């Protein structure tokens, strides 16, 4: 199993629009072979010392996949190509990190 953290920075004040588009692919992605978990999250202001303030223009996608090959197939799936085309004007930066359990 692998864990994926995708940090997506969106155009200021367009996060709601981005999340609406993202929501349209959730069922398709969760039905993919090898998908264990997949969902968007938003940063939270905690008031805890040392924890930075929440970024209002960031969506963090938390994912779990059975394997790297399942993740690769996901990234190449037709619905992901359509999704990326629909959000290209809403996204300014994407960082994907892949990890395995320690």
C-alpha cells in the first residue's frame, strides 16, 4: 500500500469552484481498481503553537492506493484527463508526494 498527499494550490477566491469540479470525479476515482481512500481536505486553524495558519487557497487530497501501478493507472485514466482540463484555469500549483508505511 502507498499513501499519496497531493497539495493543490488554487487561484485565490476560486476554491469553492475547484471543489465542485473535484467532487464530480470522486465516484469514478473511488471505483478505480486499487483505490483504498481518496478525498479532498482543507486546512484548519487550530490555535496550536507552531502550527501555521490555514491556507485558504489550498486543497490537500489524501489518498491510499494498493500499489504504485494503481496510482499510475489512476493518473492516466480518462476521467482524470477530463478533470485536469476542466480545472487548469483554477489551479496554480500541484505537488504530489508518495510514501509507504514505515
